[in-house]
């Protein structure tokens, strides 16, 4: 991890107007805005939990001493933050892991840069109908995220629990077509990741992203019937910026703060149940 000390910026006057909406405005916002006091303002999009919570800790406790002011824009889905980064509404976003970013870049042609991972939210299998995976009925209905990266991740978790097996395709993004064996004849329903907690009562099982589980009041360590391991997990969430901004001193400094020991201890203290795990 590279760390840089932020150079103080003394600017007499910079006119910069940024429209901040959770829908992503079609605007050519500048990369950073700086006040005459040398504080650089960054607008960062984030999922509410835990990303925005972690960013707020940085803003309240670390940012000012390093010449930063962080404006946090919260998003409840996984599509809009990258659109807003692309159109210039945001300076960066913090909500996604590398496989999801790569799938978005391939689909939409984004040219983004990912800093190293900050934290992992273990994917979990949840149910309102059974208390053990052994009790899942034949023909049971299973909800999985409908985006390629997280669907593949969900299927691998189900395979690790012996509910299905997957063909060896050489790709991390397994799809429902890659299911090789399905002993319980489970039926699968692809659902937007943010909707899975709402759909849980209608499903026998649902594989839910950690941040959405937390937001819905689920405790991954206690409520999940199976939980992804954090060891060597490739799905760490990280700060993402436009490729052209990867060496921007303010963004490099923000990434350094996200990888500070203070942030690591904050994550461990705030989520002692393993719902959020530092990735550094």
C-alpha cells in the first residue's frame, strides 16, 4: 500500500459546483474542490452500512488532520455509484469488490482504478423457514443475487455447503447454467441483491450480501446458516476512482486513512461478530 502525505493546497479562488444526487447527475464535476484553508473536499459514494459508517469515522476523526473533508453520498443499490463516478458526480466510491467492478467495466466500458481492499463482508445463507441446511426441502426455492459477480460467489458458497456442485469452467462468475448436480432439485430465483432480505420470507434460502444483511437487522455470525470465510477472500471492498485520478494526492491520502490502524480497530470494535472483517 502506498501512502502519501497530502500537500497543502492554497488556492485563492476555485469555482466548482457539484450536483449531488443519489441518482447520478450528468455533470462534469471537478475531481476535487479546495478551500483557501488548504482543505480538499472529496465527494464519495457509499453503501449505507458499513461503508458510509467507516467513511464517517474517517471524516469525524482523521480527515481534518490530513487536509481532507469527505462528503458522503449514500446509495442503496450497486449500479448507481459507478454511474455517478463515471459522469463526474463523485470523486470516488466505496461499496464494491473487484469481481463486481470488473464485470461493470466490461459491461459499461468504465475506466476505473481500484485501491487495495479495505474490508470484507462475508456472504451468508439465510432462512426464515429452516434452521439447518440439512432441513432444506426437496424442490426448495433459493434466492441468489442477480449480478454476475455476486451470483457466482453465491453459487460457490452453496457448493461449499454440498447443496450443489459446479462445472469447472475456469471462470469465477459461475451462473445457474454451470450447476452440475443438484441433489435436492433446488429451484433458483435471481433477485437484485438489495431486494433479497425483503424476499427472504418467500424463499426457503437466500444468499445475501453482508451489508444488506446488516441493514436488515440480521447478525451474520448468529443468523447465517452458512457464512463465507474471510481467509484469502477475493471479495474485499475498496475505494474506486477514475483511472485518471489514481495518483490524485487527496484520493491517495483517503485510501491511506482507510487502511490505517485506527480504521482497523474501529471495524473490529463496531462489528465484533465478524459481520465486517478488515482486509489489511
